[in-house]
């Protein structure tokens, strides 16, 4: 991710179909416990096409980025790509 002054590197730890809940409204992202609850759900294998890299340790204290897009013919689902910030 590039900004005007910095470049950030994120390592993808999950790519999966997820519910279409508004993540910032459904999870308390202001607390470590709320972020950990989200991470626990993101790293749980729930579908055949889920891709989870269990070799990457991610906790509620880490900085993560989640990219979201539509899933064809599934109005109640989103496809998420989840990455954790890598410290240089």
C-alpha cells in the first residue's frame, strides 16, 4: 500500500467468502478482543474455497487490512482478502 510518504507491506493470511455484515459495525474494532473475534472468524475454514495461511500468526494487536468484493449470485456474501502489516 503506497501513500504520499510511505509504502506499507501486508502479507495475505486469508482469502475467503464471508458474510456481508458491515464489519466495523458488527465487531468492536476499537478493542483487542473485538479484533480477535473477527480474526478468529476470518481464519476459520468454513468453505471449500477458503484459503487460510496458518503459518502466519495474526492477533488482535496486529494491524490488518481487509479488501472486500462481491460474490456472484450471493447477495449475502462477500469475498475478503485479509493481510497483516509487516514491520520492516
